[in-house]
C-alpha cells in the first residue's frame, strides 16, 4: 500500500521509523512543527535562477541541498531510507509535503495527481525521474525504467539545472541541461550534463550516460489540489 498526504507549508509530517532499504514506508504519520535547519541553496553557476522558488517548493529545494555532506537522512528525529527515493521522501517531508514509495511509486502518484510534466525549465523543488541509470535487474538490457530520482535545486537562465540526489557517495549535486542533452561540456567549458550512469565494457551502443539523456520527467507535487490528493490516497488502499 502506498500512502500520500497533501503538502502543508507550516509543519513537518513524517513517517515513523523505516525498515531495511527498499521497503515501503510506514503508513502511520506524526504531525510535528518544523525543527531541522537546512543549509542555504548552492546553485551550480553564476547565473541567477529563472524564477526563485518560494514557500513549499523553496523548502523542498533547500532541504535537499541541506543533506549534502550528511551520512544519514533524518528529519525531525525520524530516519529515512538511504537510497534515492528515501532521499526524495525526506526532502519533501522537510517542507511538509509527504509522498512515499519507490521511484516508480512516486512517478505513479505524480501521474495520477496530474503534476507530472516535461518542461525543459522546471521549478526548484520539482522531482526529476530517470531511466536506465544502472542495470537494476542484471539482465544486460536497457529496460530499467524509473531507476533513479532527484530534486531540482536551482535553474539558470541558460537552461542548466542543478539537482541534488543520493548517489553512491551520498547526497551530491548533479548538473543537467535539457537544451543540450548529448553534450557533457559546453563551448565555454562549463558542465552541462553530468555522467549519471557508469560506463562499462560491453555496453550496448544505445546506452546513454548523461543526465539529460536519461531524464524522463519532472513532478511538482505541491501543485496537487488537496481534494485530488485525498482521492489518489484512497485509490492506493
């Protein structure tokens, strides 16, 4: 069962303690005032964001950036799974926006709530989904849908997006530019797209490695009206 609740900017709503990695979150919730301070935003370039986020979106972006350098995901005393979807859950919860589950679960919730989009210029606080970031099922094929998820931290005027994700070395920043999906570095030497999939001998010629090549969609969870969230919650039970 996947459980989700509407966004509330004033309070954290966080799940109880989580079991081992990859398992679904608890369906029991605690409402608490915000306690955990977050570090300031760290955009990837000198360009200012296109539209600085405010309210819940800004809280999500700042919370994600605040986890960089941490060795655990703790919000208001509660610990989250140490994986990419657990990182997104914690970032959302820190801004009072609770959605739980795997990357695929989060994608389906966003789709059902009509907050999924493919705009090349997302908003800070959006959640980004990726396919084929690794061979999850071990079959050597490019058939690993929704294998990774991250949070948009800032967006520059040139279309360069700074994301925060939980990778093999913990929470870290990623760069992506959907205007130049096949370019790792621009003419000025600035990074446009980070390598998101490890290159291995024997990879298919169709294998893609850069963030923009593996990107699928964004989700703006805070845009979902409360009545739609309630309906989606009932349909998952």
